[in-house]
């Protein structure tokens, strides 16, 4: 019989982490290893997880997407003072979108139990009052139009499938699954596929796994490396994280050199139509790289972790929020330095906008959900302690979006469909396209444009294009996996109304391989 190893956690254990180019399992706990933890420590860690997110999000808020494709200079002033968190709560509550998005799913568990079906999460998310963007908004549109998960997040239905969305919302899955990594990744499967697929999903799987591991180890290298074992090695997400780990070994004292290596090799966007041929990059994996650059080079120091993850740029509020949440889990609320917790007590009883959940409620909900999951997964809850049975990560299934699609060309077209002109067409050479655009209406936002899209004379789709920004279609139309070659797309507005307009702004074309990326010019209404 295999011996049972018990770790009594009045503090936390340290486990050696990365070796060579990939995570090592040799020093990791084995399946079923027991971690006995005092309940007060478990609660403290859950509080640290949520508080860390708020701190990281607040600190990085002023720089979000203001530094794209470049690091934030060391001397760039980022304010941090007693009252700054309260200021954002009162004046810019949308900053905390990655937290109130998390809390949507926490709330569903609280209301309907741990066996709530995925459609409950999908409908709560789709009908919430908050604004959404990218993969989230594309999924909301899909759900409201009858395309339910996992199809709502699939890349052929969602051009933003590789974006950061689930990565910034997956914290809850790890927080409610202390030391039970596979439970965290199982939760991430159903909910993550509401809005993402492939690398976009893996971002959430990885973040949830790191949170789960942060309950049972205070070794950041172990958390980063062992957590990556939840992601398939064949995926591009895994390969980028493994590169960051390898470059950390090569440049252990120079996070900026690591950042440069990431930029040189991985900065080109493939999926997100807003990032192709642009310096804007909301791709999950490159922003996940910035999370673990902060974790590795921060080396367990809360402030350095937040600072470095922020200075990497791009989504510079969400990345330090995830990194700080993981470090906050590791250290516990009580271990977050006082100068970083300054002002938190002013907001802990304030509900996040669009929710009836405060930080104090989030602490309590995640704690009760964690206790139930511990008991469900061969552990036990008794007296003043919990007995957690460790679940090592195993790779989730392999899936990759946009395979065989290489960005080849884009063009600003500025076409308008209205009562004067109700259709237009464009031609291109490739195997896929995205047409960006939307709908406007001069009076109220009740108008919904109805379009038909034809590819090479055949009906491709009929779609609603709402003027209401909350339920908009993020992109006008798209098509992937077309036969490589020349294609003509015709877009027709079926219900023009005075004062309404469908606007088509930009075409992105994909080629089937890198050699075909230089293509003939896009023709719009017969003009190059």
C-alpha cells in the first residue's frame, strides 16, 4: 500500500519548481497527499485571493491598454494612496469587470448549488447589465441568439475565441478548489467554453490551476511550473509559457529581456480582429506570459509581482490582478503588505457594480463553496480544520483555434448600408475573412438591422445586427475554412429604416499558409 503523506499546514510548504524547459513532477506531491489546514488559514487565503485581485486591478487601471507593444517605463508614475480603491469604486467601477464577471459565476453556484448546469451560468452572463467586449460580447450575442455553450465560444462562431476573457474570469474556479487542481480545471471546462476555445480557454485553465496550487505551496516557481501541467504540451499556449520559464532560467535577474524575447517570438495576433496587424494585443497567451513574468521575477514579493506584471503593458490591470490574486492566495490576506492593503477596509462592504456581492460576501461564498468541494473530493471538514486530498494537474484536451489561418491582408473600406444603398460586395483571395462593423440608429437603440451574407453566390448566413451596444454583434460577419482561392462576399441589408445604418469598417483576410500571405488586393464593389 502506498504510504499517505500528511502536511499539517499551520504555515505552508515549499516545493521546488522549474527545471530545464518544462515543469518537473519529481518534487511534486502525489495523488491523494493530505494537506491538513486550519480553517482560519483557508479563509485567510481565500480573502487574500479576492483582495489581491482588487489591488492589482486598481494599481494597473490607469495604464490599461495605454502601452501596447511596449513596456511601461520604470519612471512612469502610477498613483497608489489611501483612498484610491474607493475612488475607483465610486467613479470608475467598470475597472473591476474581471472581478464582477467572476462573481457572476460565484453567484450562480451560491444560488443553484455546485451542480448548476452550464446553461445557468451562460444565461446569467448573457443577461447581466454590465457591458462586455471581445470574446465575452461575442458569446453574449451568440447565447441571446440561440447559440449555447460550448458552441458560443467556438472559434468558428466567435472570432475572439483566443482572447483574454476567460483568463481574467477564472480566478473563482481555483479559489473554490484549494489543492484540487483537476476540480478547478473541470469547473473551467464548462464555464470557460461559454466564451472561449483553445488558447483562450487554456488561459483560464492555467490561472485556475495556479490559484489552486497557491493554497498548498509558497514556492512561486512550483506554482507556475506545476500549474502548466494542466495544459497540453502541444498547444501554442503551453509553448509560450514554457518559453517564459526557459528564458527566466537564462535571464533570472532581467525580466525585461524575458519580455523582449516574448515580444520577438509571440507578439503577432492571429485571431482577434482588433489586434491583427496592430499593436493592440488582447490574446490570452501573451497576457498570461506577463502574469508569470510578474510571478517569477517577483519571487513571492507582493509589490514586485504587481509592479512587474503591470509594467509589461497591454492588459495591464487584468494581468497584475491575476498575479496579485495568486500571490494573495499564497500569502493569505494577512500576508499582503499593509501598504498594499491600504483603503481596502473602506470598500469591503460595498457591492461591486452590477452585483449584490461585496468583497466580504465573496470571501464568505468562496469559503463555503471550498468547504463543500473539499468534502466532495475525498477530503473532510471537521472542527477547526480541513483535510484536503491533493489532485495533481493533468492536461486537459487539446484544441487550437484558427489552425491553417494566417493573417494576410486588411483594408479600411468604410461602406454604409442604409435607405440609399442596401448592399455591397467585396472580393478577396484566401481561405477566411472577418468584416468588422456594426449598427447605428439616430433615435433610440431598439433598431435591429437584418442582413444576409452570400459567399460566391451561396447563402452564408442571415444575422441580426442590433444597434443596442449591450447586445451588439462584435463583428459584422466572418467566414473561416473556406476553400483557398478567390471569393466574393455580398452583404445585403433587408430592413433599412430612415436614420439607421449598418457600417462596415475593415476587412481582414486570411491565407491557408504563410507562403500565400501576399495576396492580390481586396476589391470592394469592383474597385481595388
